[in-house]
C-alpha cells in the first residue's frame, strides 16, 4: 500500500484546537486550587503541557506509522492492558483516590489503565472482526468469544470500581460488532440480560444509588449528592450567552468539584458562555464526523473498522462528559477528551487521532 501524506487537515485542526482550548481551560480552572493545595498555581498546567507534548509526538509518529502494523500489535496490546488492570490490585501499585482504584503507580509514571484498555480493545476488535469476516454472523465462532473478552474487561473495571469506563467500553464494542454485521438476534438478548445486572450494580451500591437519586432530584440533597450537578448548572447559568470572561469564573473557586477534570465543560460554560459551549460541542461533533467519513471512505476492512471504533470511542466519551455536566446523565467521572486534565486520557486520545490521520492518508484522496 502506498502511503500518502495528505492527511485529513480538518481532523488535525479540530484536534489541535481542542487540545489548545484544554490547556487554557485547565490553567483557568486549576490555578487557584493548585496554589492553595500545592503552593504552585502552575502545578497542573505544567503537567498538562508535558502530557500534550508527549501526545503530539505520539500523534505525529502514528500519522506516519502504517496503520496495518497495528494488526500485529492488537492481541498483544489487549493482553498487556489486561495485565495493567490486574496490577491495580497489587498492593503498593494501585493508587486509591476517592474510593476507586483506577490509577497505577509505576517507577516515574502514574497512569490510568482503563484509558489504555479502551484503545487496545478497539485495535483488537478491528483486527479480529476483519479476520473473521462472515464468521461474525455465527454465535459460537463470531459472537460468543467477544462476550467472553468483554466480560473479563468489564468485570475488572467494575471491581476498581469504574462503572463509567465499563459502560463506555461496552458501548464502543457493541457499536463495532453491529457495524461489522453481528446479528441483532444475538445482541438484543445480551443487552436485555445485562439490564438486571446493571440495575443491581447501581442500586445495591450506596454511592451509585445516591448518584441516581441525585440525578433525578439534585435539590433533594443539595449539599451532598446533588452538590456537583447543582454547582455545574449554576456555572452554566452564570455564564449566560457570552460568559463572564476567561479566568473570571467563580464556580471553580472550591464550589465545583473536579473543575479541571470531570467538570471542565462547566467552567467553559461559565467563562465562555453559551457560545463557547456550543463551539466546543460542535468541534467534537465535527471531529467524530471526520472520523466516520474516513471509515466510510476506507476500502480496507481493517482500516474501516479501526476508524469507526476510534471515532465512536472519542465521540461517546465526549457525549457522556457533556451530558453529565449539563445534568442529562448521572455523574460518571469521565474526562472530556483533549480538554480535561489527565495525562493518560490526553495521550491516548491524541494517539487515536494519529491513527485516524494515517488511515486518512492511505485513502489516496487529495484534501
């Protein structure tokens, strides 16, 4: 295959713009809190800039790394990500924050294995679905093995606990299976059977049940379970149409929890207003559409599956984060791709775009 270097410039520009917005908003939302907690107002922004630099280097490398080579790494990357998930439960390696064991501390490095699992699963599914071709319509050979893989991953994620990432992975996997031609006759019963399990996982765990209750009526407990969503909505209300101005928002001043991570979109709403929030949401929509366009134009089955999976992964994570901040979904603890503070999320998202850019460059279409 002749690899051309005419990448999708729209996808590239959207990615760079969102990342730059993220850098600015991470500093705006975290400076005062960082000064109070770490005596350094630049604590988070310095790290975010390092993560962005690493991410852009990986994105550039992936842009010129023939995407077909990822097929050779698909199974290995999935197994490696499972091992990393397992290391979370090794005493001294897993870092517990807020009751969840989601961060892995290695020598000179702290990462979130769930973010790596998402990318690894997309690579594995794209490779496996391409290899099986029409066999995906078979239950035993085409569908059942994927359910086993998903059950292992989801079980390990729920154990952390990280129900939000588990649901993202399930959504991406089911989307890829449907597009690859797996029969609805297999998928619908699976979904129906998991509903009682999801209900049990939510309603039988106190903090999850309280989150659902807070989502349904945040004002029933405005100073505890409903506090996050109320403060988020206040931020959007304060912003109005044009916002209070960059850096002038008040909700980030110890009112809005996790302002630089989970609820950074709320800070955007307060400081940049309705216009800013619409622009950010529109950029994510356009980015996902660029990825799906690449998938539709790609004649290679592996490239098509991979481009679709990566696009859905980014789009679903962005949608859930925006919906949580707007009070349309219960709080999940998921980062906003490219924008929220977080090294693993940013690096993995930029790497995913690099793979998409390489697929786009292989289409042989001048942009």
